[in-house]
């Protein structure tokens, strides 16, 4: 789970966390690199899922992008 950089600009009724695969840290601004179904995104906050939800083969096959 990650919180994209524009999360504070979303409506308070919308979810602020999104599901993604963490792949590293961007050296320029120390933001996290996350792959989602929509592609490559950067995030300011990341959070681990519980152990039973961490490994999702179907989601890994859907993510797009190159870190």
C-alpha cells in the first residue's frame, strides 16, 4: 500500500492509499518507486500489508512499468 504525493488533494471521502509493488527509492528526492496496474508512480509514504495479503500472484502479473 502506498500514499501518492497528491493524496492530500483528494476528497476526504476517497481512499488515500493505493495498492502497488515497492521497487526502490528515487535518489533525487528520496521518494518511493511503486509499480501499479497503471504504471510507474512515486509515493511519499508506504505501508506493508499483513502477511496473508503480501503475496498476490495475480496482482504481480498485472503491474506495469519499469523502475
